C-alpha cells in the first residue's frame, strides 16, 4: 500500500507543525521521518494514521483519498515509544487483541473485517510470536518481559491485524543504547520478511540511516530533503541536513592558506571530522601538482573512545576543528609527528561541502577545486 501526501498543512495556534508537506511513500518501503524535537514528525505520523486532522491537504492510500477516513477504517498498525501492552492479559492475548475485538460479522464495505475463528486466531498469534522470536513467552504477562521484548510484542500485536501500513513512533526510544541497536537491526530484518509499508519516526540519525530505505529529513514542519541514507549523507541539500546527519566543522570566510598562492574561497565550507588528514608540515608544490587547501592549526588534545580517536585543533582565529580517526591511526600518527599540545600541524580536507549564499544548493567538492 503506497501513501501519498499532498500539500499537507497543520498548525497548533501559532506553531506550524506541517508546512506544505508533499511526500510519496512507495508500497513496501520502510521510511524514516527524521528531525529534531518539535519539527513535526509525530504530527505527520498521526495525520497519516487518522489520529489527527490536517488543516488542509490530503492523504492518499494507494491512490484513494483517505483524508476523511476514520482511523478504524484505515487499517494501520501502530507501535509507540511507551509500549501500551495490557498488563492483565497474557502475551498471547495481547497479540490476539486486535483480532478478538472485531465484530463476528462486519458490515460489508465498512472497511472493518470480521473476527476469525479461535483456531485461526491461535495459528496466527503463534506465527507472529515466532516471527518476533518470542513464541516461548506466550503465557507470560508483560511485566515478566524486558523492555526490548515488550516492544517486539507490541510490533507483533500491530502486525496481527494485517495492517496495510505500519506506523512506528520512536519505538525504541525508551530502551538503552545496546538494546536499541539490536532492535533496529531486528526491525530491518523483520521488514525484509514482511514488507509492509512502514513509517518510522526518530530523532536519531544513526537509527534512521541503519533502518530505513529512505529518509525524510524534517525541520520546522518542512521537508528539507528526502532520499536514500547515502543520498542525504553524501549529498545533503541544505546546511541543516548536513549538520543534522553528523558532526561537521564549519569554516566561514577565507579558508586559510593555499600553497599555490591561489585565493581561498569566501563561502561557508563544511568538512566532516573524518574527512580531515593531519600533516606535520604544509604541503609543498612539487611537479606542478596542485595540492588544494591546507589549514594551519595548533594541536590541543586527543580523546579516545573505544576504537575511535577525536583530535581537537585550534585555528589561528581561535575556533576549534575536530578530526576523527581510528585509534590505531592516531597511535601511529602521534609517533610519526610527535604531536604534543601546543604543537603546530596542518589539516588537509579530503572532501568539503559548500553551499552557495542563501544555503540553497550544495556544491560537493574535491578540495582542490575549492580554491
Ligand atoms: N496537540 C497539540 N497542541 C499544541 N501544540 C502541539 C500539539 N501537538 C504538537 N504540537 C506542537 O507542534 C510542533 C510539532 O510537534 P510534534 O510532536 O509533531 O514534533 P516531533 O518532531 O514529533 O517532536 P518530538 O521528537 O519532540 O516528539 C511542536 O512545536 C509541538 O509543540
């Protein structure tokens, strides 16, 4: 089931939660709505669900206008951050719930389906519990499960009614980092098996990059960019997207010294910390080879966390630049250059991103072309 959103607008008083949203979600895709707190992700999800009404615009399910269709008839499944399992019911009954509450004989054409037989419910619930790899907890109660297990059950319960669309609002938000990581990989594998069109809200860029087929980056109720994880990371359309998708060093005005004596570029330039190379001396021009931009800096400190090391350098204008490298690379570099706090070094970007004035279009550059 594809979802199309057309010129959707929603305000809460003076707050604009959805600002002219146009979005196509192809059938079977797993799409992440990504953005900072308050950018309108949940509101957009709730409008797709039918839990919130838009001020204007439309939502189409597979080409059919569903803007005014009641939530019960939209056939969507939900998973929220705070697992809303029923504490007094077993896991089996929790998963069976959506099927048990159906009418014995639904009105034809109402969009509501009839209740399956008890045998059919049993078969289906056990099949779903196997799918989420928790068939062995069928007789337990929610309080006897871990948070991660409860979220897997919440997902099984959402899938039990065979939704055409699955909506997930920060489903792993309340879990600790390690369980989150496990569950997002698990969700990705599950989606590859089930293929139900899914929309996933998160403010965690790593989570979106790892799980989604496509990422929709939202900012202040507007879509900044949408594309594959590689598209938005490698070819950010705006400074907001670039900065939201990971750490970045920002350089205003003149970039500093370029060995060829060419004029440095005046635009704002962005370089990710892992795209900078540390040199012990400024590059010399030899054999007519243009080397591009090199920034003189002073080494400040190194912080190693696990396998990665983050180096902090100070530029002559007083601003700081971060460089990230594998821990082993840092160890060999330290020996090679004898880097100590206060020592001079030079940074060469392997890749820079510039935006023309107004921040409308990105220019992805070979750094040599930036001068
Ligand atoms: N029922 C409401 N009444 C008034 N304002 C609301 C209501 N719901 C949302 N808002 C406002 O609309 C904006 C978008 O909210 P929304 O919950 O969609 O953002 P979000 O991106 O999901 O944020 P978060 O990640 O913090 O959940 C926010 O400024 C919020 O305060």
